[in-house]
C-alpha cells in the first residue's frame, strides 16, 4: 500500500475543533482519507469493536491518530493506554492534541507511549501550519509496519 | 569520693541523729559531773560534821585529864577511837603544845608540831582537824585528828561509775528514741527530695508527696504538691495547645492542598476550556476571511480583522495567566544559574524580532545567581522584553544590565533609556492586570511584572523599580547571594 493512501484518525469531541481540524487537514493533505470519531468510547469501538460491532477494517489503513487529550466518557490518556496495551494497535503512531500545555499532562502522555504532543495554537494560521506539518510528517516521512493483508494478528 | 565524707553530703537523718546524740551526751555529761561534784561536797560535809562531833566529844572528855596532865587518862579516852578504822592519827597537845598522848594508825608518823600551823581540812588523801580543848572558857590543850579519805573516795568512785553507767544507758535510750523521732522530721523531707529527684529525672508530674500534719513540713509538702500540680496542668495545657496547633496546621495544610488542587484544576480548565472557544472564534474568523472574502466589504473585513486581533490578545492574556499561576505553584529546582549567559540567549531571541531601532545592550559578564532556571528565565525574559518594548519608540536603544553584590544578596539592575513610568504609580507596577500604558501606546497583558514579582518572591528576593524623569526605567532584582546557606534554604523550600 502506498504511503499516500494511509488514513488519519481524528478523535475530537468539540464540533468547532472538528470542523477546523478537518478543514486544516484537508488543505494539507487532500487525498488522504480522514476518519473522525467524536469521543473516546467511539474511538475504542472503532479500534477494537464493541459488543454489537466488529473492529473497523479501516484500522489497518491508519497512518496516524490525532487524539484529543480531553474527551468526555473515556479520556484521551485512557484511549492511549488501551491502544498501547493491545498488540493489534500498539504500533500505531499517536499524536496527543491539547489546548493546554500542562507539564503534568505532557509527561503522563509520553509515559503512556504517545509519539508526539501538540498544543493547538489559538492563532488559526499557526494551527493550520501545525496540521500541515503533522500530516506531511506522519503520512509521508514516517514509516509504519506493513499494512493490509500482511498485517496478521 | 572523699567529697562524700564532707558534712554537706551527709544524709539529713545522720545529721539529725548526730545533733541529737551530741546534745544528749553533753547534757548527760554535765548532769553526771554536777551530780558527782554535789555528792562529793555532801559526803565531805557529812564526814566533816561526823568527825567534828567526835572531836567535840573527845575534847570535852579529855579537858579535865589535860588540866591534870593525866596522859594515861587521855590515852584511854583516845583508845576508843581505835574502832574507827579510817582515823589515821589522833594527837592531844597540852597547853604548851607538847604531845600528851597520840594514837597512830597503820602508818607511823610523828604528831605534827604546833609551832607551824598544820594544814587542816581536806588535803590530799587526808582530812585534818585541829581543835582547842577548853575548860570553862580557858584553853587547856589542842586536839588534832587526821582521817583517811579512802572510804569517801571509794564512795565517790562508785557514784561516778554508777552515774556514768546510768548516763550511758540513758544516752543509748535517747539515741534509740531520737533515731525514731528524727524520722518525723527527716522522713517528709527525704520523701520530698526523692520525689523532686524522680520528677526531674522521669518528668512524671503525676507524682505527689504524702503530707503529714499542718506544720512547716506539712505546708512545704502541700506547696510542693500544689506546685507540681500547676506544672502538670500547664504541661497538659501546652500539650493540648500543641495538639490543637498540629491539628490546625494539618487542617490548614489539607485545606491548602485542596485549594492548590482546585487551583490546578482551575488553571487547567482556563488553559483548555477558555482557549478552545477562542480558537474557534479565531479559526472560523480566518476561515471566513479565506473562504467568504468575496461576500464581505472592506468594513466587514476590518471588523473581522479586529475580531481576530482581539482573540489573539486574549490568547496572550490566557497564556500570561497560566505562566503566572505556574510560577506560583510549580516545584522549584534550585541550582547555580549563569545569568549573563541566560540574558545573552534571551537577547538573541529579541534581536530576531522585527525592530529596526539601533540597539546598544551591555550585559555584565559572569553574573551568577542561585535559583530555578526556568522561573528565572521567565522573569528576566519579561524584564528584558519590557525594556525592549518601552525603548521601541526611541531613536537609539540603550539597555544595561549589571550586578551589585552585597554581604548576603546580589542585586541585578536592568536599566533602559525608554519611556519610563510615572513614579506615582510605582506601587501598581507589580500588581497583576495593572497597566501604566494604554494598549495603543504599548501592547501588553499587565501580567509580566506580576510574574516577575512572583518568581523573585519565591526565591526569597524582591523586585523594585525607579524611573527618573526623562531617563528611562531601572528595575532591580535582589536575590539571596549564591551561598551554601541560601542554596540549602531554597532547596528546602523547593522540596516542600
């Protein structure tokens, strides 16, 4: 699978941020599929499946997860912990996104195995630049394990 | 060791006993002696009178014989005295002083001559008596009698032995009684002393001494008990208030840590929840500007630009508040900081910003302070940025940073040639959200100097400023000098 076809999973609860993030990401990487999950629980259902549904096949195509730190129901750090504790997902690059830059949160995120930590800028042009850099790096520069049929767990 | 034989180390009961014994001994000795003396006198007087009577009878009987110089008759009269063993010698003299007749006892000794007056009375071991023999008022001769005193001496010796034996007996009895009675006085004192000893050693203030009677010892015991009771009460009070204090401190500490946790939650909330809508406003503003530019006229675009500028300002305010709250509660990591190098780094960043004013900045080399590097960087960044900002309307910018070391502090002075400030408002300079310039003159949040103040305070230092008219501003940061003491003091504060 070509690198350009990797998809991005965005976990973001705030509708404003959803729109703004999606807008910035589309501008940065128009051809990459962007998957949106609205909270931690939904993200976990998407990644691991629920009682009523199986895990999404789209998981195999993921190139990076942009995970908001503060989420209702299941927090971003909890989602991160679950991702890291399952062999199906522990390889996935996770970028923690937050509005704050609390040193404690930062340390905890890295301790739980975050690959990157980004404070969302208030200035939208700076935010757009951040999204652009993220998409470029994680989808075109960074390497993830072989995807698709060869990923057998 | 030898000290303990001294009088002051003797136990009280020994002293009391010794006192009683010595006084009793003295008394008994005096009584015995006077008894012996009196007895001696009495016995001597009795002897004297007995012998006097004998002499009277004999002189009377021998008067006629003397007159007729009938020595045979005198001898017969005198021989009656042979029965009295103690009489050593009896001599009868005629009127001219010649010995008429004599009766000699065991030891032969001639009758004394009357030419010299013989010693009469008690002399040595003998009692001597010389009496004139009279008949019808005329002296017809002399009667001399010498008696041995051995019976008297024996009697007196027996008396001495008996009286002193009785004395010793009484003394023994007295000592026994005294040793019992002295306890009445010594025992309460000894108990008092033991109790005082135990209290001072064991710090057990519940100990009381038994109180005997109402005399001075009783009063002493009661007063002692009362005193110890007061000490015990006071101790309890002190303990109570110490416990109260500890509880209060614990309560306050837990309240404080709760408040701290709330503050942390609050600042997290501020940083996250306030930023998010702000980012939405800014983001959608830009999206509007980019995507719907054609549908807005110049006024609309101007409004939009103002909305976006305001959100950026508010973002700055939130950031400032966060920094202020962080420097207030963040744990300190104290180390030696090369301030000159730090200022040079900050200056390099400042010089990168778009500012065309020709600048002349001098930083005194090798300024060393002790503190938390991150916090100090925030403080001095604020101060240098301020100096930079308020000199940005000058033709030429001059900033000078120098240090002045004193006995136990180091004062860093940052002097600029900027617009300065009105000294009237110097008190408001370091208070959060107080600004001395309008945003139109100089931009700012009003949080920078408050943050500086907070950082310096946490380093046990102080910050102050002055602004002479028309010659810029000078900010002084006084920090405890990099000494071992200050370092450890700050370290203690940091680990708390």
